[in-house]
């Protein structure tokens, strides 16, 4: 159990960093690839290649894994999640007005959109949704079993052509997890707890705004947690200049300003999609985060950004 600076128990809503560390420990090539991607990202951002010059539209396949009918999320719930992604990544979300005035100038349109795939890997028409009944009571972020038929899950579609989303029952209090760019193709994508997915159906408050998916897609496009993943210290780094240094994650619905790491008077950017607040409290990406996502789409995710280039 980890305790935050205010004495509360640290809840690990997101399993992405443990997956990242596991791959660093078990796959030598992942460590070198991750370093190359960070070097590429640094140089892209330093050269001022900070945004896409056209909107990139990414095809999505939603793999629904269910053991009982309550977990078999319907098409409406899936479509609601796609709608949230498109609003959030284009800075079109209605709650963008909640950004404090001090950060309104850096709240960014990432120029990325998502749509359910219209053709499957064989070229046949598809709804972009697969449904698989499983005998697994709850999947774990520790072994990626959800990502293979052989272990009770569903095999991915080619990761260079689709964003794979697995929607299922997750164990351990985890709402979702992603794989950063550079990991194995066989496990590339994001995994989401069905009750923290979309805005209707099985989605349950306070995670019924579709923001778990926004957060995990941010990781998939190479964003780190806003506090830099150093526990509740002040030495972590999310590699983004326009996000304030922050001591650990925020939960619930903080009030502005919430100060840590001597970052007053404005404090933590807790309304950022890469924090741990409730869905209705996270509302923005920054220009610096958009630049990192643009670099991902110019480098390790380039196959999914066919035809898009970066401006100088």
C-alpha cells in the first residue's frame, strides 16, 4: 500500500506504468526501442514540429470480452466512447470551460480523431466490434491474457493498422491500462474496465464520462502521467514543459488551486487528462502533450497516420 502526501491510500487506477516496467525488465529490445523513441520525440519537439498539419483519423477495433451478459457492452456504449475520444482529442469537449484562466492558452487540440473500423484485416466490411464469451472471471494487467484467444481473450488486429481496445472485467481495482509505443505488436493497444468505458450502459460514476479511455489512449500515444511517476515526490518528469511539476496523482474533484512541489500560486494541473481525477474533473491536454502525440504519429505510430505530416 502506498500513501499520498495527504495521508490517503494511493489507488492505482491505471496499470500502464507496471506494464512498462515489466517490459523493460523482460524484453531487452523494448528498453532500447523506448530510448530511441524518446530521443526521436525530444528532437521532434525541439525542432518545433509541434502539431499535425491535418487531422489524423485512427481506425479502432473494440474487442468485447464477457462472461455474463452484464459485461457484454452494447454498440451504443461503444459509440458513446468514440464520441468522447473525438471531443477530448479535438478540444471540443463541453467542459473545456473548466480550465482555469491561467492555462487556457495551452489547452490544445491534438488534431487526432477515432472511428470504428469499417473493414477488417481481410478487407471485409466490419462494425469495428468483436464479441467473445470467456470463462475468465476477471483479467489482470499483469499478464495480458485478455489479448489472446489462447488465454481466454481475443487476438488483436494488426497493430500497424488499428488501435485495439479490449473491453472486459479487470481485476485489482484497475480501470485500464495501455502499452506505450515500441512494445510487442501482439499486445499493442489499450484495455478498459467495462464499467469505466463510455457514458451509458454499464458505465458507473464517477468513471462514466469516458475519460479512462482518453487517459489510456494518451499513454498509447506516448504521454506519461502528469506527476512523472515518482510516487509522491517532486523529482518525476512527464517530459512536457507546459505541465507543472506535481507531487503524485490527484483523486476525486480537487479545487483550484491545489499546490504541491512549490508550484504555487497555480498549483497542480489536476484537470489534465493524464491525472487520476474523476471523469468530470479532467478536461484538457496541453500543447506540449499534443506535441508528444504528434511525434508518436510521426515516428512509432506513423503507419496509423498515413498522409499526415508535421508543421514546423
